[in-house]
C-alpha cells in the first residue's frame, strides 16, 4: 500500500468514484493533493458533483465534462471507458490541466450505478506544449531563414524562409538530413568547430 501510494504521488494520480444513487463523489488524499488542498481543508472525502464543478472545474470546460459523464450514464456497453483532458482550478486559484480516465459499473439491468477513475495532473506537460507551439509559430512566421537541428545535426524543423533559400517548397527535402550537408564544403570544417565549441560551453 505504501509503494502504491508513493507511485500515485510521483505520477500525480488521484483516484475517485461516483455513486449514481447517492449522487456523490468519493475522493482520496492524492486526489486532493492534485488540486493543492487536503481533506481537512475541504471537509471530507465525499462531495456532490455540483460542489466539485464549482470548486475545481474551469468554467469553460464544465460542458466538456458534463457531456462525457452523460455518455457514461447512457451507454449500454459494460466495458465503456473514456479518456479526456480539461482545465481545472487549483485551490490557490491558478489554472491547471488534468487527464481523466474513467470506467463504469453496471447493474443486472444494464444501468450505470457507478463510475470510477483516476485524474493525472498534466499541467507541466501542457505548458511545455504551449511553449513549443508559440516557438513553432514564431519560427514559421519569421522572415529570417531558420533551420532547427538536434544535437547530432539532424534537421528537425525549417520555416518557409529556409525552404525558399534552399530552393524547395517541401519540408521533407530538408527535414531528416544532416545540416552539414547544406553547407558548402569549404565552410563545413569551420561550422563543425563552432558547433563543438558551443556544445562544450553549453
């Protein structure tokens, strides 16, 4: 149990259940830690859907969650499961993101009597994705020729200005090639020295 608890903490996972008849969520300590709060501050491990939505859900994403829960209640598939991502509001007021994976439990009549699942805090990943998107857009819109390579010199991204400079309109003509191949032979040695110098002082 201790190992499982530590694993959930490291993975930023929080378990939850929803009882349809009681119209109540049941959470655990890891769930509350994701939202930067505790059971003592919230006042218990159970919470109504309305209070949960008002306390933790981002207002603009409430409909997304409502639609997925409606599908869980109405499905006839006993093996039904869903995975979604949406924004949340931490207890300190900051906006974050979680990934939710949940399942259903059916009774003998095929009615959904319970849903259960786990939430994972993915805020750091989403922010890095946003930063990469901003960088990608800046590279794409720049009038300067920009070629991005990995540490081995393999080209991973180019913008339109670079394509134009190298006389092509297809990224595949450049992406995947070693950047050294694009440099005239007499300049390759000097360029490699500059790259090695930059990496050694990086």
